[in-house]
């Protein structure tokens, strides 16, 4: 039995296509793996704070030297990291905001990409300093974009700061098994729901 962690990043709730894609993913996954457990992290609906000076001080301090103030500053970060470590499959559903990810998702990433917890950093190898600590996990990226043209070889490929960024983040944390699907052109007036569902089901069934 696997554990799924579903991370929703959209600021929208009822009208969110990325959240719709995540729901289709979960429904399809349950049909295939009915006994798997599912945890949700609503990044787009909950407050994920930015890192602070106290957070940084605590994160880079050896565990045994942390004060109660350090532990409190890292409390949410530690909770979010524990969710990632427990998950076998991580599903990230996110819209593209201004050619990248929503700021709430960036704040989440800043909370979980943490030295000695999800990544080791070597000062002796500046060309390849990162060793990821999250192993034996799979990531699915479900992405939604208002315009077309972001796929490889298309006219806006150079403005896609969403796909490679998310892949890089998870790769640095140790995860290389990453699949993605993008629903493009949702702001152009077409009805995208069926296309979104078809793309997600195809991703799971491959």
C-alpha cells in the first residue's frame, strides 16, 4: 500500500482547473489502487509563511543546539517535510502564474527544501554540491496555463519557468522519477475540462 501526498497550489477553489486535475487524478488512482492512503496539503488555500531570519538561523544550526525559539520557527517546515518523507507518490497541481508557480507554492518549496532534511550541501564540490535525501518516490506534476505555446519547440518555450523549476527542485531533493502533464490555453475560451481529465487518466494508465 502506497501513500499519496496531493499538493494543491491554486488560489482558486471551485473554479480551479489544476485542482480539478488533481481530483481526477485521485479518483483514477483510487480505482487502480483502492487501498492507498491519501493526504492533502492545500498550499493555495492555507497560509504558508515565507522563511524568516529566525527560520534560517534554526535551519542551519545543529539539531542538538536548537533552542525552543528555533524549534518553533521550524515547526511548520518540519511538519511539511515529514509529509514528504512519508509519501511514496507526490502529486503537485498548480496553475502558471506570471510564467512560473504561485508564490504560495514557492513559499512551500522554501519551507521543505531544507539542509540536512531533504538535501545535503557539500562545500567541496561547487559544480555538483547537492545530494537529495528523498528516495524511492515518484512525482506527478499537473500544470495549467492560460496560453498556448509552452511545450518544447513552441514559441513560448523560453517563458516556461514552471516545468523545469519544479523538476529541478524535486531532483535536488533526490527524486528523479517525475512525470508531468500540462493543460495549455485555458484562458482562450475553450472548454478544457474533458481535455484535462483525459490527460490525467492517460498519465496514470501509461
